[in-house]
């Protein structure tokens, strides 16, 4: 990926996170980047392609950040706390309609996000549980797959709209 492509994807990501996806058109992205739509379309095929690439980029950034936290040599509890802080900060930056917009208007991007993030969260929690057991910080009789799935379900609950309806929380 060229520097220009990375800049386009990074800036589109920022616009989508601030305003949502559906409410932003390619004119808005081009204007934000201070480039013509013609130039924008030299790097992306259409909005669907841009959204897909933004989601992929976002997943890669999250993976790198979480890997960085895990490589800091923290104990399992501190590591889990730092990861939770990172995720909470990212959720706080997200426009409330992102989940709905991806699910309804960009299902391929939603599927990519779901598969990638769920696998990442599951692996991260499982590794953390194993580390915590080895360090003597967690009970050694934990059912790691069950705990990891419960942890993943917490994030699903945040996004499904029942626990935190958009009318009450934004």
C-alpha cells in the first residue's frame, strides 16, 4: 500500500468514525482530503471498496496495538486491563451508527470485521488466561474457551442495541 493510499484510508476512517458511514459520501471524503473525486477514484473503486479497506486497516491497527500491549511484559491482569482500556477508547471514538451502517449497507465489510475481531478477541483472551494461570494469578481450573466466549459476548451486547439503546446512550 502506498503512502497516499494509507493516507486516504486513514482519513476516511477518521471521517467514518466521526460521522458514520452512510451519512458520508465520496464527495465528503474527497473534500476532507482536499483532493478531487477523480483522484480519489484512482485509489479506490467505489465507496464499498473504501469501506472494506477501512475496515481491514482498522482491524490491522487494532491487532498491532493489542500485540504491542501484550509485548510490554505486563502481568496477565495488567495486560487485560490495558487491552480493555484500549478497546473502550476505540469504542468511545466510534459514531453510534457505525454498527448499523456496516450491518445493513456494507455486509461484506461487517463480515470481515466480525470474523477478524472475534478471532482476535478470542485468541487474546485465551492467551491472557493461559498467561494468568501460568503466573498464578488466575485459577487453574478456568475453562478457557468458555471464558473467552463470554468475553466476546460482552462486546456483542454493547453493539446489539438492546442493552444500550441509541436513544438513551450515544
